[in-house]
């Protein structure tokens, strides 16, 4: 790789590190877990150009939505929150990231809850588990129009 390629890689890494520090600072500025989770969801939603990002935490082996992007107050008992939690549980049960629509060549996955969350809007949904030392603690669910 030439000097130009090395500089491009270094600047990409620096930009990524700066983004990570801004994200971390935004979360640390908050008082408490729920506001920090909401700040994370909103920052990821904006940065990744999603329609909605949800943060879930595992309680008694089930996912509970604790924050939604751009939503200061939400009711975790609302149907949308319950569908998001079901998608998180689906990923948790498979101990894997679940992506809908599936990537070409990807191993088959159960994605019924993700399909229900996507509805008939031709939306893309992805749930990524949050883990510590291999033990799942929560999940992030990303939603957006699949045309993007």
C-alpha cells in the first residue's frame, strides 16, 4: 500500500476514533442508564441513518426495550416495543446477529419476529447482541427503509 493508502487508512481510523469518543461523551454526560441508553440509540440512529434504533436489556432471560431513538418517553408495553423485544429475543435465542432481509449467502436464520417488526413496509431490520465475556447482556435493534 502506498503512502496515499496509508494516510487514507490512518485518517479513517482517526475519524472512527473521534466518532467513538463523541458517542461515549454523549452517553457519559447523561445521568443514569435510561438516558444514556436513549443517547446511544439516538446517536446511532443519526450516524447510521436509521429510522429507529432500540436498546434492550435482558431481564429474567427476556429482552426489555429500555430506550428508543428520538423518544424521550416511551411505553415499553406498546405494541411496537413488544415487537422490538420479540426481535431481540429471537437474536438472543440464536446467540447471533439477525439481519432481515438476509444477506446473500448467509446461513439460514429464524427471522419471524424480525419479519413481523418489518411489517409490509419492505423495511430492513438488524439486531446485534451486546455481550460481556460471551454472556449476552442486551441488544441493539436497527430499523430502516431497505432502499437506503
